[in-house]
C-alpha cells in the first residue's frame, strides 16, 4: 500500500475478512455496516469496489458519512453500468453463476446505474462530485493508474 508509509499510524486499512490479505499490514477487521470508529474520526475514506458486495449499501454509506469529519472526503468506487435504466438488485440469484450472470461477478449483490448511485450517496447526506479524471487532468489520472472508463465518485461530508 502506497498510503501506509506516507501516513504511518494515522492510516487505517480495514476489511471484513482481513485474513484474505497477506501483503497488507496492519489490517483491521471492520464491518462497513457497523464501523467501530467514533464519529468524525477520518479526514479521508477510500472505499474501492466494496459497496456492490454489501447487502445494505445505504447503511454502509451512512456509516462512512458518520466516521468522516465535517468537510472530509471519501472516494467511493463501484462498478457502473451505462446500459441499465436503473440499478439492478434484489433479483433471485441463489448461485455464484446466477450472480455472475445478473450482476457481473459471483459475489456482487447489485449493479449500479450512475444516476441511482449518486442519488443514494446524496440521500444519506454526501455532497457528490462525479469526477471524470481523464477529462480533468489526463496526465495525473494516467500517473495514478486510474481506469479511463471509470468515473471517480468524490463525496464530501458537509461542514
């Protein structure tokens, strides 16, 4: 992780199943729907391709907002479909192959439409700036290895 050496003890890395990651240390166990951090604990949260796995994404979004300090920023990435008319979720998908067929991956529980995703983030209280990195600063986006087909969802907790 590039952030850990820069921020040292001020950097927290967490996952629901930390034992899956051999190369990340330290790594705390955390449930995104029940974060054990105090309100206003973090200046910045990076949640990259996690919310599509969480059964109650709105609760998880609310928890992220709760632990951010006022004025704090979160980048909350999820897979987005440009073909859907609405976010796809709640379909009967009892097997891995069903979930792969419906949501694009065996462990996903939804596939977002961008407008719906932004609306969910705003509904829990975030100010959201969908950020097309390559349109704003292509060189910086390339250096940061940002997927050129992915919009960054920059979310701020109001002051």
